[in-house]
């Protein structure tokens, strides 16, 4: 039976967490409750033990419940972590990575999707720090069941009421389904810049940080796909379950893409491959006095164009970094290179694009359908892109 961890904190709406537990159980899930110390002042852990058949975990340092390091072991087992209700306090702690009790420590160890259902008085809900904390968590990939407007426990009407139990459970189930949505598929992702060497120490490159490609690879992995990530040099750490192939030059990247192309259902080319390389690469380091002032360049192979000619039923996704006429130029590139999808962004923006945590893109389909994402973290954008890729793969099969 799949295990869901339900985090309970000390909101007045805590009594509804019992119904959340019951509904997940009715749908066939095993539930483990973790609760804050303050929540245990509202409702005794004994009630949750009676509902779930297992002690509710409150104290990180309590011995005797299990022979394992409980929060890590539970993180390995859980298919979903739902915090319902979530207080402003717990949201703030999660947003900052504070891990000073079982619930928040479990969050930092969690490997599953995380869903938060906030519940609080309207002024607390709209308080700028709370809003900023929720934004930070969203940027980190945490999903929210937005609080509703209505009658609040403080006796007023307003925003901040816990979402309905049905809504929380159905969004939770959707997140679980998402972890399987690319099962059996192979996704090939490229990322990072390439380096084109003049000699053994000097090279031509670009500003790509690799962030987008690494986020895409991780998102495909979270959805259950087999993932191959081919990347130029970056400071990013690949997901341990992704097959990572580090390369340096455009030629090496092209070679690896060709090697893994056949086995892939979709190829997402987020790498910023250099358009040019030095016509000649010197062995060793050229002495300064011998450095030529004019250097001959030649074009690198256009990997995206090449896979566009061999794609058959595979889904091919390209990126277009534009400075003007973004939509028009991106659509031309999509047609010219025979792609299914192109992700276009305006690289003249200071706070988005290269080397930034954020981006603001248009996801453009071959059909002409355009989805503007607005400014979002690259993690959130990778989810939007993967949603589209998933639909395209489904449609082809
Ligand atoms: C009667 C009562 C109701 C409360 N309701 C809420 C609430 O709905 N949402 C919230 O964020 N905080 C609420 N609080 C405040 C939290 O309990 C308080 O911030 C606490 O420190 C949070 O602890 P925890 O997040 O570790 O559970 C309430 C407090 C009391 C005494």
C-alpha cells in the first residue's frame, strides 16, 4: 500500500485533518501522521494513532518507535507529503529550511512531492512575509492547495480558510499520479554550454549555467522516466538517478546525442551549444608571443537540426534565446528545424534567462498554440514544459 505522510500543525482548522486522513484511507492509502508540538496541544496524538493505527510522530528524538532513523526512513517510503493544515509558522520554517522538529526535519528529507494546504486568519494569510514564504516554496517546486475565501474560525469572512478536504485529497492524488506519468519512457536532455578549445587551456564558450537542463532532467525523473542528461561543464549536481554524461565540446555533445537518440521517446535540447569552434586546435598551450591575432573559426554541427531530420515519431524540443521578435523568430526556428515544441525566451531581461534562477518563456507548439509562463523559477518552468511534452508523447502513442 502506498504511504502518505500527513503533516499537522496548530491551526484552528486542525480538526479537518482527521477527514483528510480518512479520505486518503478510503482511497486505499496508508497514512502516517507527523505533527508539531503545538498541534499536539490542540488534538492529542492518541486520536491520530486511533485513526491510522500508528503513533503520530511529534518528537524527533523519541526512541523506541523504530530501529531506523525515522525521518529519513519515512522519507524513503512516502509517495506524498501533505501538510494540512499548514500554519504561517510551519510555512515560514519550510521556506527557510529550518528543521527544528519532526515535521520540518521530515520536509527537508522528503523525496516525494510536497503539497501544502495553508489555513489561517485573513491578515495572517495576506501578511507579506507569509506571501513571500509561499512564493519561495512554490519556486522550490512545492505545490499549494490555495486557501479559500469564506467564514473563518475567528468569526470573520475572508481569505485563509483551509481548502476543502476533497480538493486537498484530489490534488494530492494528482501529484502522486504525476510521479508515474512518464514511467516506461526515456527522455534525453542536453544542458549547459559547450567549450570549443583553441589550445589545451583557452576556449570559446557562453553564459549558460546549465540550470534549465538539469531542472528538466530532474523533473522527468520525478515523473518516473529513465533520463539521460548530456551536459557541458557546469557547477550543477545531477540527480543521482539520472544517467549523467558530461561532455565539453559541441562535437562530443553531438556524438553522445546520436548515441542515445534512438532509445529516447523525447529529446529536449536545452544546451547552449557553441555555433563556432576553432578550425585548428593546438596541442598543449600556445605561447603568448605565438598567439595569432586573427583566428580562423568554423561552424559546429547543428545538432538540433540534425535530430529534426531523423526524428520520426520522437518528440523534439528546442530552445530559442532571442533578443527581438521572440515569437516570430522562435516559430521560424521550430519550422526550420522540424521541432514539436520550442521554448523561447527574451535574453535581454536582466532578472531572467542566462545564469538566473528564473526565466520567463513562451512554450510554442507546432500547431501555433502558445503558452506564456510569466516569470517563474526554472524548476516551475521545467514542470510546465514537461506537462506539454507528456501530452505530446501520449498523443504519438
Ligand atoms: C486558538 C488558536 C488558533 C490558531 N489558529 C491558527 C491558524 O489557523 N493558522 C495559523 O497559522 N496559526 C494559528 N494559530 C497560531 C499558531 O498556533 C502559532 O503560530 C504556533 O506557534 C504555530 O506552531 P506550529 O506551526 O509549530 O504548529 C492559532 C493559535 C491559537 C491559540
